[in-house]
């Protein structure tokens, strides 16, 4: 039984990592645990593009996004983010390429010399990127250095409640792959399990008592590839939102060059939308058709750059969606908290979410107005 405050965070992605990072920075004499069924950043937080944007958000999420964009810079400054997770500010373009009208080029970007049209969407003042896998790992490493305990390969399986109240948690029980159990003192439990948030909340709290946490649903699958072009190609820091027309088809992939010389692509279509969310992150597999479309799209965008590029990764992830399309952050009931439903903006809004949730849990004023994002 918990004798002092002990916070158990379910989920080792960007939201759980950010929450642990800021809790460990702000809390005094509080135990903090991360409970993760596979590994740190095993799902979308390891396979997302990592695109950051200051001003691409709705009125209800603008304060959170502005805080989080600022925190990305602060984290990079504090923990050598340029080197550790490829943090940088970027230019961002809408790029149209029609195979019959490749008559223009992007200034100062040799790899984009045969396009149809481009429009500026963002500058180094308003957009950026981070490699989400390395960012998430760094946040967890720093949190561990402050005493946060991390339990990997442990699936949250039940909550033990106080004898005097069947609503107030006292322990979180997690099951290892060999069937053994870990019992973690937990006066507070945070549901931050990405697309698994809803199913876990319903399982651990019951359909009736899961509240908004139980309504989080997984997105359709999103396949992506990571390419490594030859080092002779100079690839600029232009993030691309494209509209491509070739081979009598069209698609709109996103293309994100990274500081480490690789290039991330997603969103070319070809997904099998009927594929359900598996029980574990390591069971998620990409669609072969989607992967092939991404490879074809990459070569079409820049034949000389991507035509013979090494394929470093073929991967897939699901994202957490809420009923409102907005993230849900805050208190579900006494001792139960949630942060999920970020859709495509989980990496961008992860640090801000973690800081604000940590402040809520500790009874502090929040650093951004998230009053319209509560459960």
C-alpha cells in the first residue's frame, strides 16, 4: 500500500516521458514510475516524423502549442538536442509536382530543382523538427537520473483500490511476459498510452468508470519509410507537404529531411485501413502497398537524390484520437489522470502536455491555458 504519494504513468511514449520529466523536475518527495509494455518510444513516438509548428493550431490548442514549441527549444538548449535528437528549426513548403509540368525549382535547394509550384508554409521562426525516438529516450534518461523508476516489458493489468473507497487507487499491478507481476504503489495513475489509452482505461477502470479516457480510439495505420541518400547530395532543411501527380495517380506525402542525413516520408496512401490496433506496439506492421507507394513518391520528388537511396526503415504506427479531435489532458477523477488524443501533434505538443499535466497533478498553476482540453 502506498504510504506517500506515488505516481504511476502508463505509457513510455512522448507524453509519458514528458510527464515524468517535468514531474521529476517539480515534485518533492514523490515516487514516479513509468510502466511500459514494450520499450521506450516503441510506437508512434518512435516512428513519427517529428515535425514541429508554432502556429498551425486551433484556438483551443494554441496556448498549449505555443508553450510546447518554446519547451522544445528549451529542452534542446538544456540537453544538447541538436546532437542528441537532431533538433533544428526548419523551412516548410507546400510543394506541387505534376509530371507534365516540372518547370520550376526551389531556390537554394538543389535537390528540389524540378517541380511545378511551391508555397511557403513556415520559416525557421515558426517550424522545426526533432527525431522523436531520440527525444523521448533522452527525456526518460534525464527523468531516471532524478530517480524516476522505469518498468519495461510490463503491461498494466489491474488497479488495486483503497478498501474504504473502490474509486481511489493505491496500487498498479503490471504483468511481465513470463506471467510474473509487479506491484507498484500508486496514489495517482496517469493514462498516457497513446492509441491504447481507451482500451486500457476501459479494462482497468471498467466501461462505466473509464470516463473520457475510455473514449480515446486509435487512428488508421500510418506507414512510413526512412531513406539515407548518398552523402554527396546536399539536402536542405525544407520540410515538404506535397501534392504529386504521376502515373495517372495523385498522392500527398510528407517529406522530412533530418539532421542526421536521413529523410522521413509518410502519407502516400495505400494503407489497409481495416487493420485493427494490435495489443502491443511491437506487433504493428507496415502495409507493403503503402511502403511501395512511398518509395515511388520519393523517387518522383527527387529522382537524383532518392532514386538509389538506402532504405533504413519501413515502419508503421497508430495515433490516439479523441472524439473532439483535441487532446484531452487532466483529471478523470480522484487519483486518475489522462493525457491522450493528440492525433498528429503528439510530438509537437508532448513537452507542453507533460509540463501542464505535471503541474495539475502537483496542484500548481499550469504554464499554458488548457482549460478547454480537460476530461
